């Protein structure tokens, strides 16, 4: 008797697949949770949603680096449509956690090997989603071996990079291209390599907005940016204040450069830190008055790296 029971069709069962897919696309604008939930509703919903359930995806922690790389490699290319991506090696919390990223008792050599393996998994993830990726936020509290990213992303339009830059860049990353990149935001960096500006100019030829928010004031960044905006092509690098300016020019397509003179140092940071901040802030404001492309940002406390996912979920880029 029970085998002959017929259950009434739901609204989704009656809805054409094309309409369902559009509804699912709007639903899948979170960290991937909605896509995973849709897969559990029914076989029909699973089949219809498979091409949109990865529309927006967050990957947090090295274990997810490995798991996500394997998952993406094992699904059909047409189901691998990731348009908005968040990747962090820093644990994410609703509130900042002072112990974030603590390695515990792991030995230095084991930690280095684990980090190297995770970075390879990260590169694999980028390679797999490259055909569709449009916006990307990357949080990495270990110095990155590339100025931008280690994999070319032909359709990437908005990129935000949190964390320190390595002063020595892997030469293999210099040939990566981001031809559609419109906005590049660098946050929480301190030092940078001498080819910092040159790599941005070469890798992102269509860049419209560059946003620079160093963790603390830099004694050289404002001079390097000003020189890159006004240096004639092929000109040699002059020496200012005893140091050679960074080489290369920013793309001629650039409309705006937003610069923050680092976070305001506390009294405990010392006189030199406060003086460097004051000097950079003064120079950036002067740049903004003489070049309409330069915009001085008010120094504020930067978002904690462990809160970046929550900020990403609230952003308009998804």
C-alpha cells in the first residue's frame, strides 16, 4: 500500500530547470554552504545546481586547501564554475583571535614542508578555477613568493591580497598575466621587493585602481609610487635619500592610486615609527594635491586577518 503513495510535487519540481538554476545562483553567494546544502535536497536539485553551486567559495586552513584541490580536480570542468573565491591560511573567527595561525609544537622543518605542500595545492586550485574566476581575496600571513599570484587568471577583475610580501620573488611568477584585472588591493604588507611596481605594470596592463594599505608607514613607498607615475619610459632610476627608487612604471590605464600611510603608531612603537608615519602621511597628502590620480586614505586600524572572511561575505564584489 505504502509503495503506491504519491507525494504532491513541490514548487521546485514544477519549476523549469533554467529558472531553478537562476534561483540557485543567487542563493550560492556565500562561502559555499548553500551549494553543499542544495546537493542534499534531491537528485533533481543536485543535478540542476551542480553548475552554479560553486559560484562563490571560501577555503580556510591548510586542510581545506588539500581537500578543495582534490574535489575540484575530480569534478567535471563544466561544474567547476567558481566566480568569487576567498582563500585564507589564517583561521577565521567572528571576533579576532590572538592565537590565530599558531603552529603549536610542530617542528620548523615539518611546518615548512607542510606550508610548501599547501601552497602547491593552492596553485592547483587557482589553475582549476582560472577559466571562470572574476574576484579573489587571498589571506596569507606568511610572506608570499609572488607580487600578485603564481598562476595567470585571464578573467580576474578584482583582487585583494592580505599579508606580507617576500623581498625575494620567485622568477617563475613574473610571467603570470592578469589582462582583465581592474582593481588590485594590497593590505597588511610592510617591505616589498625592488621590482614590486615593475611586476604590477607588466602583469596587470589594464589596471584601473591600485589600493595600498601597508601595515605600517614605509620610508620609500610614496617616493616609489610618485616616480612610477611620472618616470618617462626607459628612464633610469634616480637616487633619493641615499636609496634607489623601485624600477618600472605603473600601467598607463591607471585612474587612481589610493594610499594609506600605514596604521597610526602608538607611543610604545617609538619616536622613529611615529616620525616615519608623520613624514609619509605628509608626502602622500602632498602627492594627492599635485596629482589627481593619487588619493590619500585616512590612517585607520586595519582589519584583523582572522576577520577577513566576514568582511568578504559583506562585500559587494560577489
